[in-house]
């Protein structure tokens, strides 16, 4: 899975499983933002909207569960 970690100057930093990829922002979709799931096609990194939504919901659910556990303590 490719996750856009951050943009520093003109470089997009992408987490790719066990490594970090750095690409020029010209290779990144204009609508990409930090935390988006990306796919690579023909040298361009495109936002996978469905996978991004699923990932964000999973992380939000994990966060809510964590808060519930802390309140019970």
C-alpha cells in the first residue's frame, strides 16, 4: 500500500510498506493530500479514493475504541 506521508518543498514522501519513496510533486495527483492511499500508474501517483475512505474509517474506529477503553480505566 502506498500512503502519502507528507510534502516537503517539491518532494512528495510516500510510505510504501517497508520503505520510503520520494518523488517530485509533478508525479502526484493534484488532489492528493497527506494520508491518502495512492496507486502508481504510468509514472504518476493517483489517489485511490475508495481505499483512502476505508483507511480513514478504520483509523477513526481504532481511535474511538481506544478512547472508550481509556474512559473505562
